[in-house]
C-alpha cells in the first residue's frame, strides 16, 4: 500500500503482480504488523527488463512473438523481421535500465 501511495500506482495492479515477483524471488514477504514485501537484493541489482518479464504477461510488440501463438503467415510475413528486431532492441535496452535509475 505504501508503494502504491508514494508512487501513485494502482494498489490493485501491485497486488496482482506481487505473487509473481515473490515466486520468482525478486521480492520476499514480510509477515506481521507493518509487513508486506521487500526487495530480495539491493535495488541497483535489478533491471527493469527482469522485473517486467516477471510482472507482465508478455512484452512482445506483436502477438506472433509470444510463445503461445503460432502465426500462419510467419513464413511469408514481410514485417516479422522488423518486429523481432524491435523486440530485441526493447529487451536489450530494458536490461540496461536499473531499478535505481527510476527511483
């Protein structure tokens, strides 16, 4: 709740992603009064890319780059190489942004 208020984020959204972040080991649960979640390692050791890959269902710019979708036009698609390159660029960039860069 504190994070949601301080950063003007939806509490409902944060509650929906915390189980994934905990399961992946990015955060740990703290029980008791004043409990909640805390980072499992120093903030400067997290990249935005790793957080987004855990918290979001998919980050690909088009559905055909997600693991569960096979496009029937993939073999002849003229735009697929562009989308793949964009996806690679986004992923590479997000892996250079540290959580502390956003704090």
